[in-house]
């Protein structure tokens, strides 16, 4: 039976006083052998409360377990080890094997534990970013672009539809402009949009990432695998953002109806987390960002071209193709290159505005709602020099001979007369045009032009109609208003008189008047008539 701490102290005190186990036993009130045992344990530097190890059935197999743990780098399962030991003659239980494997794994990891130096961030040095799976909008997946400044802990979360290189560049540009400056390093994981491959475990950068870094004055850097200091911060941002923004049974958030709602939710979340005190710094990230901006360098006025989206060529019909759908662009960009990217439910078209004061400056030309093949997005404002609608185009007279020039020179009435006469199929149009030119030389082009306009309105294309209308205009100096048929009035006989009749009171019915008899008719005829 193990002695208590007080009893052990009395035994040690009695032995140190007498230097004799028998005398110390009489003073401590115990057996001399007990004194000798505890004194021997103390002399060997042992623990009196630790039982002496006993021989176990698994002891002969410990070397084999250590071999398997070392070969598998402490990943082998205990049930696999137990089956191998049973084949070698082990008769113990699986529980004994599990305990032995757990102890050997703990010893193996203790000797190979990775030690890292704590990372102390500096203001204006590091911006970290990563991607997280966002909520679904309808049947489409979304992504959350999450980044933070390592020193001020200022977070920015932007929603996107995908993780392509163009989307990543657009998100980085938007994040840097929201921060109000660019840091020295842009740190992230090793996705294919940043790291093309690894050679001798050295990350090979994507060429576009190098161009992006030179454009913004930053160095794109990738973190070391399993490095909690350089990667853990932004991963924690992704975890917190997903916990608050993605609808789950935990937060009871309703599903998003549109991409705009998700954008508003991300902006609200960033405002909330950046205006409350951070647990590590005990300061508000928004206040620390105001100090860190002094160490950030300016962001270029023009974004990196890749951030604007994919390149497209504007055709002669002022349209570009995106996803087998045609989208129109404003006039003045035929044959020029524009950049298109999807933002939410819209297609954003960016190009160089050559008509502005800042010639060649990149600006947003138009923003279309996304469509599907077979439904082109054509805006009438982009074709001011073309009539709108999809109906037949009104013909535009273009003279080809001197006679046609002379007739059309009379005025707009002549053009209207020619269009209406041609549509009606009037015979001898050229002869009537020549007569109109001769008449204009006699009575004046103004009166003939008015007459031609009235003839076109009333459909009078006879040989003498033009002269008759000119005579009427001469007799009546002011042009009378043309009578045009209106659907609100009709010449058909209506029921207005019957309605007036029904409004009068009807006389009360009485006995029918007697029918006078004719003296020339017989009684039989009278009866038949009756």
C-alpha cells in the first residue's frame, strides 16, 4: 500500500536523523523493509507513486510496432498492426495493441514535432487572401473572396461566381481600392491561378500574376504548406465569413434571392467585423487601417487590364458575343477591343472612351442583363442613326437621275407623295412627277409641295388631282385641316334613336281598337281577316 505524502516525509525525516532503517521504522511507526524500499527509490531518483513496470505480452512485439510506425510516419492504424501481430503469434487483445501503438506514436511525434517562429506582422507589408464556398443562388454556386491586412486585421469579403483568373484580378483590384492602398506583399495559397507548377518544391508563378504585381507595385507570394502563421489568419476569416453568410441550420439565415442581396450581406458583414474590437489586438480594425494607410502605396487609377475581364472585338453591327449571345455597345467602338466580365446577373462591358476629355481612359461602356442564346440584348440607344423596332423600314428616297432630283427638290411633300404612290402601285408615276415639276415652275414649289403632301395623305394620285388641289389651295389661302377617319366615330346607323325611344314611358295596354269593316268585302273575308 502506498504511503501518503505526510507519511513519506516522516519516513525520510526519521531515516535522515538515525541513518538506520530499524530505528527510523520505530520512529515512523512502520516496517523496516518499507523504510528501506522508499529510501532506495529516493536514492535512485524515482517516483514512489509510480508502480514498477511489469512484463507484458506485447513487450516482444514492441520493436515491430516501432518499425511500422516509423515507416508510415505515425499514420498506420492500430487494427492493421494488431492483425499483423496476431499473424506473428501475439495472443493478447486488440485493446493492448491500441495502447502500445498510441504510446509509440506519441513518442514518434514528440521527437519530430515541427517548430515555427512566431510571425510578427508589420504595417503595410502583408495582404492575405483565400477562397471559400459561398451560398447557392438558385441552382448556381457562388464563391467568397476573403482577404485581410495582417497588421490591422481589416477584412474584405467579396462574392463572385467563380475563381477564374479574371475574377481573381477583379476582386483584388476592388479589395485594394476599398483598403485605400496596396501593401508590399500579396500572400495566398498555391491555386493554379497563382502557381502554375512546383519544381523542386519551388512555386512557379503564373505569368499574369507577375504582370499584376508589377502593375500594382506588389510582390505576389505563396505561403508554405501547413504554416499556421502565414495561412491561418485568412483561413479563419473564411471560416467566420462562411459561418455568418452561408445559410445553415445553425444561423437560420434565409436563402438569397439574387446576387445583389449577397453583395449587400457581405458589405454589412465587413462593416460589422471591422468596427468591433479584435480579440488579438484589443483595437478596432477600422481605426488601425487609418494608421496603416500611411504605410500603403497608392493604387493606380486604371485597373489591371485582366481585372476588366475577357477581351472581345466589337463588330460592324456594334455588338460583341459573350456565351453565344450578342450584346450591343454604344456607337463609336466599331472594330475596337473591349473587355467583358460577369458581375452578378449583369455583363459589364469596359472600353476606352475616345470621345471624353481623357482620351483613351478606360470606362464602363454599358451593363447588360445576362441573357441566353437566341435572345440578343440590343439597346435602341446604341443605334441613333437607325429607326427602331423590328418592323419593315420606311423607304428613303435617293434620287438617281436629274428628273428625280428635280421632283424631290420640291420638298418633303414630294417625298411623301412618291413613297405613298409607290406603295399603292400608281401607274405612270414618272409622268406625274414631271407634271409636278412643270406645275411647280408655274405656281411655285411651296404650293405644289403642300398639294403633294395633301395628295399623299388623302390618296389622290389621279392625273388631274394635283392641279385640282393647287386650285383649292389658291382659293383658300390657309390650308384646311385634313379629315382623317377616326375609330371613335362611325357612319354606320346605330341604336341611339332606339335608346331615346326606350327612355320614354310606354302607354298602358288597353283593348285593341275595332277594325272597321269594308262594305265591298263579304263576311267570310272579314272573318278571314280577323
